[in-house]
């Protein structure tokens, strides 16, 4: 009986060790994926800020042209 219990315990320990190794591998893979996702997020946020700056500059140029056209129309009238 003791031998059977010991064999079962050895199998359970071996299964737990394998499960722990599998979980560590999964954790490592997920950590790498998380790092990549964070890097991608940072890049996208930086790109968004750059686009917002460009759009702001473009909007300012358009507004200046509209103001110029409006003032030219007012002088002609």
C-alpha cells in the first residue's frame, strides 16, 4: 500500500513539475507578446501625436489662407 501511494505521489509530483514548466513557458511567451504590444502601442501613440501636429499646422495654414481671402474680399467690396 505504501509503495502504491509513493508511486502515485511520484507521478503527481512529476505531473506538477511538467505543468509548472508549461506554465512558465506560457508566461514567458505572454510576457514577450505584452512587451511587443506595449512597444507597438508606444509607436502608435507617437505616430498619432505627429499626425495631430501636422493636422494642426495644416489647419492653421488653411485658416490663414481663409483669413487672407476674406480680407482681400472685404477690401475689394
